[in-house]
C-alpha cells in the first residue's frame, strides 16, 4: 500500500563546520514558527529550488526529532538552513539551539531544510511563476560583456556606472543584471538618505547597535533626470515585459527625492508610453505619492513587515511618518486606479498569527489592495524577536493557512513576488472585472 505523503518525514541535516552538509538518519527534520518547533512533512515541502544556497549556522546546534518523537539536540556539527531562490516563499524557518555567545546571523532568510531520497527539501512554495530572477537566465560572463558595452554607451552616467559596476558585477543583483541584459525589470536607485531605521536594512546598519554588516553599499549620490532617463527610456522602449522601478535595496527611501522622481517620470513619459513605471517605497509621504501618480506613475509597492502598527513601528522605526501614511499611499494608488502592492516581509511565527491575519484583512479592506508580494524577511529570527520585543501567546496558524484565508476572502488580490509588467496587471484586472 502506498504511503501518504503526510506520513513522510525528511531527515534532519547538519554541517560539519567545514561547509559540508550531511543528513542524520537518526533524526527527522524540524521546522520553526516564532518560538514553536514542529516536525516537517513532505506534503508541505518542495525540492530545494535551483539557485538556492545552503548555510551553516555558527554557534548553533542542529535539532531533530528522534524516532520516538522526542525533540533532540544533535551532538556535534552545526545547524544548517537554506536561502531559497527568488519567487519562493518560506513556510518554516530553520530550528536550532543557540550556544553561548552565538553570533547574530547576517541578513539572509533562514529556511528549514531536510533530506529525503537523495534530495534536499524545504518547506516553501513557488509563489510567482515569473522566471525573471531564475538562475538559468544569468551567465555572468555574458553579463560582464553586456555591462562593459553599456558603460561605453553611457559614458559619464554615474547611475549606469553604479548599477553595472557595483550591483551587476560585484553584488550580482538580479535586477541590475537584467537591466544590463536589456530585459524585464530595471532598477532606478535615487536616494542616499532615508526616513526610517529598519532593523533589517540591507544597505545601512547602525554600527553602535548592530553587530552585523550591510549586505551591500548604499548609493552615494543623487542622479539627475538625464542620468535616469538615459537608460530608462530605451529599456521601456525595447525590453520585453518592461518595468523600471524607483526604490532599490542599494538606496534609502526614494520619496526623499520625490521631486526628482516626478520630473524623471514626466520626462520619460514625454518620450514613451511603453512599459510600467513603478515605485518601491515605504509610502511615508502620501501627498508626494499623489503627485507621482499625477505625473504618470503606474504602480506602487509599499514595504510592510506587519499590518499591526505596534510591530510595524518596532521594525521600521520611522522618523516623521507612521503606518497610517503607508496605508494612505496605497489608498491613493487605488484612487487613481493604479496597481498597489505590499512588499510583505514573511517571517513564520510573526506573519501567521491570528492577530496579524485580522490586521492584514483590515488593511486589504481599507486600501482595496491589488497585490501581495510574499517575500521572505532577511534577518536572524532571534535577533528580530529580541529587537522588536516580539512575544505572542497565540499559536501560529501557518503561512499557507494565511495565504488560503486571504485567497478565500479577497480573491481579487493577486499573489506574487515581483512587480508585474503591464500585461500581467491588465490580464488580472480583466479577470477580476469578469468575476465582480
């Protein structure tokens, strides 16, 4: 008789401390949501996606369930986790037992991982079918050749130099590499400054309070309209499924330069009506957002670690704005009949509480939201919970349960990972219109 998938448990894995990952056939894999541990089963796991990375976790022992169901700390070796490829959303973070003086982990997402039938498996789903950041699209040798040619065509353009030399060549940023390749979504960073002090900021960490480095350096200058338009216009004109996006991980908050963005949008739209002009933002300046939509902005994505003000404020630590401003910016987008997304930072145990589900539903109802981008929060979970003083007695419902609830109650909300091109937004709006 065939065994039901729910009964299949993958083995726990561990690192030998030298970069080698092994399975432990005496222990079964463990997942974690918040402070709760539980066994992992294959029916909520997928093979480790191509383009993912495996990490060993210093100062942390692996945990697994013994064959008699007892949660057990493995003696020897280190805990391990997966950093899953773009377009995938984690359902469980890795479980471990921290040793004394364990270092804070760098700014990556740490998804649980197990081993079964000669393959690594992770508790995750592919949330977006778009392949724009799949690893098979990138041959770095070709990227370097195209990048050098782009530098020659835009000699003296500081923004192109930043995106090619720093982002595409050094940090291997998928968006910058796609810009170099002349396809899909191209980034437009504009702001060296920010009005928030996010705990998990990947481009600026307060050295006095944070023991971890930034994962990439922040933009050091403010570009001109000419520098922006110099490559944005040909990208919109010629790239398949073209999107250009203000607001990137290598900058602060783009609304700090909203007048520049307004002028750039007007200039771009005076030359071409093709593609999508998008803004990734914290939504802190609703009146500025409205001016950008008047100028021709097509879509907005507002970052949100939580729909609950308490946890939002404790993570973003905003200066001169609140979550209400971010919500108003989303509402303004819908007032102008434009696409409004939230960049929803997923952290199992934080994202999937009953209180968060209720707050998320309320946010969707207030804003008539177009889309949720379910993106994994890149941060050490223990450090996050400590810095935000997060404690919740409610049992996590599970990330998949949250998604199913939203799908059921708000079928018009699109799920994904990337800022969609015009064709996707148009097709989805047509489908929603037919259903209503």
